[in-house]
């Protein structure tokens, strides 16, 4: 396997890179209120984790996760990816060098609690299966895995590719083709994209949940992964489009929020607001059941803040009061 594969930066690819970069520059330069930025980051990380799991067949929706209507096993898969996302966000600083330990750590976090899953690189033959369950690609023999991963890491940390987006997307393709682990390669490979971009100082890219586009176009994603080593330019165009579409969507969300069409609240107050909205009229007990570890006094303070901001109305004056959304 040649690392990196042979490809050309076509005019179409160059245009897509430029458009994504323009969006990222816009997001970086925009004076976004702290509460809004925290909210966007929180939602983007959750979306990245959820849609990465959905690509692998997890059926949960964003609405179900937000409402807590989740199966423990399926929920665990998503929150394992979320923990890995937070780990890379905390660990990687500008000019961080990707290494095998870091890749192992991502894999351990993603696979946490999955019994019977082998740690470390695989010591058996592996294959990549298409959506029909047919082996579409036979991975390199296990004896070659370590050497190929070393080559990939060398490429990632070098300046061979001047465009960080291209380096990250190509590395994802190569990682999936090496298929170094028995399981979890797709999830780790997509985390590797963010890891590389962050290590190369790529602005606000962590806010872009490109996995949403991949999940919505899953058949195309698998097709371009399958043929990526031979039709590398086509693969690059598809993946760049995932960043472009989701960065455009993020711009719209931020502009909507800045224009006052969206409520800017601290995380817990926002969740309380959504609980009241969901119940139409909510008692304090309705809210407390969702925050068993939060002191009652703190929850009452949050409710008072919502009332003070004109977002909720308190009905009654006793402890048995109810709350509804202010229309």
C-alpha cells in the first residue's frame, strides 16, 4: 500500500478547500457570545459522536438522546465517542504530534465497556464489509499493520501535504484501508480527522459535525471509501463537501442565534427550559427527576433565572408551584 496514495489537487478540490477555509475564517473571526459558543461546541460534539455511531448502525436520533429516551447499550456507544472527542480536544494543542499511543487511547475510549474486544492492533486477517454484509476489501495481513501505521503517522506529522484538510481526509482513507483494529476502525478513523486538523492548528473545525453529512449520505460514503485508493480525487471531493455543507449549516445556526431567534442559556438552564416546553406545564418534581445530583436550591435558582429573563412563568407562590414557557 502506497502512503499517501497518488492524487492531484484539481481545480474543483481547490475551490472546495477555499470555500471551507472561508467559512472557518468567518467562524473564527465572528464575535460569538461565550454562552453561544459553549452551546454550539456542546451540540457539535454530541452531533459528531451521535452521527459517527449512526454510520456504524446505531439507530438513535438526536431528539432521543436529548430527551434521555435511549437504550443503555446504544447510549454507551455514543457517549464513548463523546468522551474520545473531549479527550482529543483536551489533549491536542497546536503542533501536537500524532503517535501510536494517542491512537490506542482513542480506540480504548471508543471501545470502553465492550466485552470481548481485543485491545491493540489485530493479529488476524480483517475485511471491510459493505452495507450488504459482503466483504468489499481485504485488509493487509496483521504482520504489516504496525509498519503501515508507522508510515501513516510519519505522513500525518510531515509537511508532505500542504493542505491540512487534505492530509486529514487522506489519512482517514488510509487508516480505514489498514484497518488496524478488530473493531472500532470507522469511529477511530473519523476521530483521527479532527485530531489531525486540530494538531495542525485548524481553527474552529471542531464545531463542524461533518459526520452528519456522512450519515445522511451513507451509501456514497462507503462507495468512496471502497474506491478511494483508485479514485482518490472523487473521494476527496465527497469528503470536502461534507465539511462545506455542515460549515454552511453552522453559519446559518450562528446567524440565527445572533439575531435573537435562539435562546442563549447555560447548559442546565437550557435543559430545564426544554423540559418545561416539553411538558407545557411542569412541576418542580418534573424537573428535579432529571437532575437528581443537582441540589434543590441550585435548581430553584435556575428556575428563577428563567423567570427573570422572561423565558418562563411561575404559576403559584408555594413550593407546589408550576412553570410554563412564556409565549
